[in-house]
C-alpha cells in the first residue's frame, strides 16, 4: 500500500493544508484522495512534486498491505472507543 504520510508532514511543516495542493494544478478532489491514501497516477504525483520541489520518495512510501490493514483496523477500533467515550461523557 502506498501511503502519503510524508506528504502530510511536508504540508504541516510548511503550514499548508491539503487543499493547497490544488495550486499545483490538480483537481479539487485529489487532495482528499491523497489524505485517504487512494491510488494516484504519476501525472498527479509529478505535479505535486513540481509544486513542492520534492522527490516522489519524499511524499510517499510503501507499507506492506498486511501492516497497513492492521494499523487501519487498530485506528478504527480506537476511533470507535473515542466515540463511545464521547457519548458517555455527553450523557453525564
């Protein structure tokens, strides 16, 4: 699985938001795809790299699918726990 955590970190370090990538000449739905680790074609990656003046390896990395899926499941479990605790707090 290709993930774009490095891109997110670059944007944070530069005080930019995902939507700032639209200035690279990509469509408005592409930043959301990056933030959700959706597949990207090389033209889009090229535009973002040119815009940020970085190499592709600086914005993305490969994680084995099993590792990604496990981390994603853990994240969803934690988010469910948070939602449950927030609901309990609301009822107090």
